[in-house]
C-alpha cells in the first residue's frame, strides 16, 4: 500500500503533539480538552424530556452545541484527515485482527460490547469528573491530584477486565 | 472572544486532538486494550508524554503572559477513583474512551460511530438520571476541591512540573530499557500466519500444564 505520509508517529511524539493542543486549550482558551463532555452536553436534549424538573440538566451541565461538542466534531474531522492522508481511511464494522482471533467473527458481539463499554466509560467519566482527556491529561497538566487518582482507578478497572476477557481467548 | 473565534477555536483544537489520536494509533481497539494486558504500552507513553508536555506548555504560556484563567479539575478522591475504575472497565471492554470514539469514527470505524456513539449518549443520559443519587453520596469522601499539588505543597508550580517531568522520564526510560528485551510472545502487530501453527503442540506448554 502506498504511504503518502508516515502512518504512525511514535507514542512520545504523538503524545507531545496532544500536549501542545491541551496547553493551548487550557491556558489560552480556558477549556479542558474533553472527550466525554460533548455527550454530557448533548444528553440534555433527551434527559430534559425524561426528567423535566431535573436539577442536573437545569444547573449542572449545559445543553446545546457547546465548546466540547465542537471539539468532538473537530476531532472527527482531524482523525478523518490524518487517516485519509496516510491511506488508512476505510469503512469497517470490526476492529483489526486481534478482536476476531480472540472473540470470534461475530459483529453483534463486538457491537454489543462496544455499546456496553461506552456506556460505562461515560458514566465512569461523569462520576470521576472527567475522562482520559479532560481529567487524566488536562488535570495532570495542571498538577491536580485527582488526575493521578483517576489514572490509578482506570488501570485498576481495566487490567482485571482485560485479563478476564482474554482468559479463554485462543489468541 | 468573538463568536467567530468561539466556533473556529474549538474546531481547531478538536482537529489537533483527532489528528494526534489517529497518528498515535490510539483510535485502534488493540492499542487501548493491550495496555491493560501489558502487551503494548503505547497508551501509557502517549498519556504521560501528553501530560508532561502540556504541563510545561501551560507554565510557559503563563510566563509569557498569554495564559488566561486555567481551569483546575476538582479532586474528590472517592469519585475520581471509583469513576476511574468504572471508566477503565468500560475502556477495556470496548477498546476506546469517549475521546477516541470520535477519532475512530473519523477513520471510518462503524463500531465506534454507531454502538460507540450511541453508548456514550445513553451513558450520559443515565449519568444525568443517576446524578442526584450518586454524586452527594460520593462527594462526602475525600473531597479536596480544585487544587493542585503546588497549592497543597505550597511550592512553585515549576518545581512540581520539574519533578513530574523527571519522574516520568525516568519511568519511561526504565520501561524502554526493560521492554527492549525480546518478548516471550509475538506482538499483536505480527501477522498470525507467521506464528507457529496452533495444530503443532508445543511440548514445553504441555509439560508445564501437566506438572
């Protein structure tokens, strides 16, 4: 396959690049870089109908096309552009090889676990007060203790889950 | 900020976010899940590199006088920890986090766009419904507030940034040194066809199992 630009940066270089983005977002614009926030700010469209007198959607999170929602849209376009330029853009329903060699070729299974997993990340991010971007990186960058507590929790939850999931995998 | 800037700035910030997630390979299921299996430490390296660079960057922007009011995420030990655990379980099952869902979707991954995006929306609504029950209960434990290590230790932020940078560099250097030895298992990137076939029994495995 042709590679017009390098497909991958080293994790250190890509991380440093993200670090610059986070520094600009935090210091110049006064916004944490957020992944989970966008969905919280969209949730009110349904939530306010579900629980009309909810103090959460009235006072705690805004509803609408907020800064975080625009960041999410931008990140989709950014990844699309990066993937397009390195010839990695393609529609697919499944992850690459590892998933199916461990859990079989069922798309339904992958999509169900992806759905369940993303519900948990969004709820967990809400409870923690941020996600990998808005708490671990943005919080770590301003030396907030909570960021490091969150990272410890993330690995404490993720490691046993991965080992249980892969216990019977053939891979 | 003008309305024009208020639209273009977050889109540009997001563009950079998605760009570096994709370039770092973070928008792949394998990269995320394999950090939890100790097979591929890309996530850890990426995360720590981002934290240290952003920490130095924010200090520099502050010195240059460009920095506005920098937001400090609040620390509440019970919430940060418990939320982190739930988050980690979800991340390990799905192979993504809320930020990488949009990036993966941009790469053309429908398992990110459809069940991923839908799940995040459902999760956000569920969290909103559960909020009145969950949050007051958790907030009682270990609530420290919007503070930094520099506040707590009453030292210059630069000192903590220097310490964090040094510790991270040392830790990552150690990881690279330790990880440079040939691994026991083939990495996930190698083609499955190049591995020893499953049909050929490996005597050492047999012996180890029967022992």
